[in-house]
């Protein structure tokens, strides 16, 4: 850095590639001269003019101007830092700080004016509730921290921050609660984040692979949430929360399969109804994965086991079809999947219309034309709909559906049963961050079963889940 303010402003504008939104300004302040560098595209113009420029222009005291005087008297309402190195100046600039140079000084003053376009918290599209809080996380990490602090008014809240990404310099925050969260899990996560060396992080899903303990596994290993109430509830159970700047999706660890059978609605409704809905979700998982494969295996290999009336109906509906049952089911499955992808990527209202018209017209026309049969259309439709009883597991369940169709179409019911045994055994053997994946069912933990498929009243759940290895076990004292 230089002693002359104009040299400094020109030098750092050049360092930022002379971009059009990097502005410089020199002006007299008292008996001295200052130079400013800032990124105007991220600057709040009103705050800059009223709270920075006006006090500087109105300063008329005699005496030599110093960085300490700027920091402690003129701009005392802002968070200011004296920076001495070129790298620190550039880091502050790209984080939307105003840099002020004083004539004759090599150091600079960094003024925190950070403000970005922020979406207001609203109900997440993926986690709507009938009752309960309707706030959702947004892309701004400071807003997300505030949403958590509003609900956790305690000195025991611990927030560790990391900066990851060579070019993006993305801030990542790890939340835990002293006295509840297992510190070994927090340290494990922190170590993995420190080791990340990548060009950029633009969303929380970018760090999933770095936090996963089993590589290349089909099963989901990390929980996600868009709701502050769910995030805080998980933290109070002993889990660690991870927020990434720029993403409204927060990650939770450790994760067990049971979590995706639960819903935030369960905790704002009657426990009996919540228990019933959890059973429905479990049934939805079974229908999604197993039903198409079982139907195909019965139709190909075990048709004698079907009731006679149903067998006659299936035989009549499949008579004269040009495709084999396996090819027919694969064709319909691909057709439905294409319609789903189209509905996601088209504009919202056009996508809805396309998916409805496409499913009805193509399905009905295909049956009437004798290309496909109505029973297979119904089976695939049921499977496609049932997957969204547990939407967080949709990618995994979609892959499992294809696997079981292949097993049912080649090996029959024995293949489907063998596949079920294999995958359940595989899930039973998983252990991420020291937590069994199928807990509290395997191993059976009686106290944790109060909030498993059966949802007990809040007054009956006196202890935190044992599986999360919390230090403070008691959450309700009677």
C-alpha cells in the first residue's frame, strides 16, 4: 500500500480488474484528505450518503486526521477495523466493506456496510404446515442465524464459522448447544469442513459429500430442513445444525432413517393422528419400492397365486398388447418420469397443465390404443404418488423402485424378497457419526420409541433421544 490516497484507490480498483461497479472517491476531511474504495452494486446508497459521507463532509475540526479518529469518533456507529495488509483490504472489499485511506498513512480503515438483497422469511414450498410456525430459512446466513437465535435464547448456543471456497469465500456456520450436543460430533464435522479445498461452494448440497462417512451409498446420510422450528427441535435433541451462506437448506447431523417418516405437522396435532400418518408414510415407502416389482413378478411368474376374478380382469386388459409385461412397465415408468421432469422445469402453471393433460391424455389414449394396460398404469401411478408421502427420500426411493422392478421381472417374488432382505440388512449395518441408521428399531431403544412410528404426547417424552448421546438427558422435569 502507498502513502498517497489516489495511488491507493487506483491500485485497488485495478486489483479488482477495474470492474465498473468498483468505485473510488477522494475528498477533503478537516485538514486532511481521504480516499475511498467500495463496490457500489452491493452498497446501501442511503446509509452510505447519510451515515458516512455527511459526517465526513461536516467534520471541520482542526488537527491531523487519523484512522483511530475516524474509527472512534466520526464513524463510531459502524463496525470498523484497521487493516494493514493488501490481502486484508481485498478480502474486506469483496465482503462489501468500505475501505478508507488517509493521506500519509499506509494502513486503511474497513467500515462494515455489508447489505445484500434478502428474501423475506416465508413458508417453505417443501414444508407447508396446517398449524405451526410458517417461517422458513432464506438465502442470507445472517437472517438464518437470527431465526435460530429468536428461538434459542440461551448463552449455551455455540456458533462456529468457516470460510470455504477459493473463489466464493462462502461462510459456513455450525450450530450446537453446550451441555446437550456431543462435542465429539461437533469436532468431527469441524475437522471435515476445514479440510475442504474446492473452488467454490454455492449451496449446502455442495458440502454433503465431504460430510458423508460412507461414500457412494444409496441411502441418505444427512438430514435437511427449511424450517427454523424443526432445526431448533433437532438441536434440542442433540443434533448439530449446519448453515451455508446462499442456501435456505440447512443440514442436520447425525441422521437416522426415522427422521424422514416424521413431519413438523406431527408436533402440532393430535398424537394419535400423527401416529396414524406415520404408519401411512411407512406404507407409502413400501408401495413406492415394492408394489411395481411384486405386481410384475406375479404377472410373469406367479399368476396362479392371483385371485381368479382379478386374474381374468388382468388377462382381459392385457390381451393383444404388443409388448411384454416387463417392457410395458418400463415404458410406463419412463413416461411418468419424463412427465415429472417436464412439470418441474416448465413455468409453474404451464407445468401443472402439462403434467395433468399429459398423464390423462397419454395414459387414456395408450390404453384405448392397446399399447399399454390399465392395471399397470394404476400400479405405476400409485407408486409415483406414494413416493411423496416421504418427499425427502424421493431420489432414493425412485432408484429402489427401479431395482425392485428389475428383480421382480427377472427373479420373481424370490428376487423381490431377496432384495428386501439385502437392503434392510445394508441399512441395519450403517452407522454414521456413531449412530445406528435404523435406530431406535435396530437396536431397539424402548425410550426412543415414544417418538418413532408411535407419537406420544409431549408430556410423556421426558428424556432426549438416547441415540444422539446427549450429555443432558432430561428435557422435561415433572
